[in-house]
């Protein structure tokens, strides 16, 4: 009989040695157990999110049987959809187009918004974004100044009751993103859905997926890393209702996260919510096309869960 200790040794490295190296060489058993407990909680958390997402999943990408009886995974090409819209292949498509693209990403919104018409102040209350109006004003000021480097974070210029050139917006609570492969630009990655849910009885804190956003064209993702980019929570996607040119633009409200440090043992950044001097969170309104990639954040669990 032949046998190998490789699986056991591999498990010993992953379950014992690696957690041990991340510790402080004290209370080994307790720290290893704590690490495993955190891993189990993260897995359960991911499973809960996947189960919830399965309920809302749309059939944009489906499995189809080919002639040989094998399963073929169909990836919808949103870049091609964008080209068709630009070339007027679908002349009846409503404006602004719900499918559009930037250099490395394509974006797709549902034909019908989640909320067809809502005032800015009502949206601020509904999504718990008290600084929505001034952040919109600051973004419009940057847009009117034709800046090529959008500021994310920093001092708020507009006051809470500032006037806006529009009062009503359309709101989407879901958007799909598709990227091209970094190593083979001709290869398309499957699209990923980003979800937004306002606070409710079932979810008191709402649901906000995390994304990396770009501040301009100076730094290119992913070559530049986080230089010229920020990690944020996506809280709102909207389009102004106005006869002005703003009605052709999709905007997003994002909450800024600060990089505290880099955990060298894990090779991962430690983040925290950015706060102003009065402890208010720092949010910004950006172009949807500034979103470059979804990002997966692992919660840092304390002794007590916030339920």
C-alpha cells in the first residue's frame, strides 16, 4: 500500500503554520483557534451574501446546452452592445443609453430605474445620505470647471442647503460591470453585479458593495495599484432629470475608505471609514465610469457582532 503525507502537511501549513506566523508568538493555541474562528465567520458571511444574491440574480448570463450535450457558458458582450448603440443599430433605444463603456470597462443598467422619480432631498433621506445635496453641487462645480482630476475625499465646499440645477433624479439599485482580461484584452471577463439597498427593517444598515474608483487618467488600473485610486462603498447610482446636459450623465455616490496600513504577513490593506473633523463620513459624487473594479472586503470582527 502506498500513501503520501503531502495532503496532511499542506493542511498543517495552511491551518497551523501560516496563522502562527501571523501571531506574536504568545498563546499559540488561542490565536490559532481565533484565526480559524474568523475564517469560519467570513465563509458563513460570504455564503449568506451568495444566497441573498441568488434570489435577485437576473438571467443576463446563462448556461446553454450545445450540440454535443456539453454545457456552454455564455458571456454577454456589453462592449459590443455599446458599439451597436453608438452606431445606431438600435435607433429606438432611449437616451441616455443604459449600456455604455470606458476604456477597460463596460456598464449596464436596467432599462427601467428602480425609482423613476425622486427629489434629491427625499433620496438623501431614503438612502441615509445627509450630504447628498452638497456632494452633487461639488461634483457639478468640478464638471463645469472641466477638471481632469476629480477629487475624492477632502473638504466640502458647498453648504447643505445649496441650490442645484435640478431637483429630481432617477435611481438604480443595481449595475453590471464587465472588464477585459488584463493579459488578453480580446478576452472578456463575465460581468459582475453591484448591488445597492437602502436601510430597511430586514437590513438596518442597508447593502452597499465596495468598488475601487479612479480619480483621473494619470494612473492606469491595475498597473498603478492604488496610486490615483481609492477604495469606496457604492451607495447610490442616479441620473438627473433635467433638460440640461447633466441628464446624459450617470452619477454615483461613494463613501471614501482610508488605507490605514498594509498587513505584510497577509499582503492585504487594512481600511477604515474616512471621517471629517466632526466625525461625519466622507462621501463624493463621481461619474459611474470612474468605477474601475469591484473589490471584496473582509470584515474585521470584534467581540460582539452589530446586529
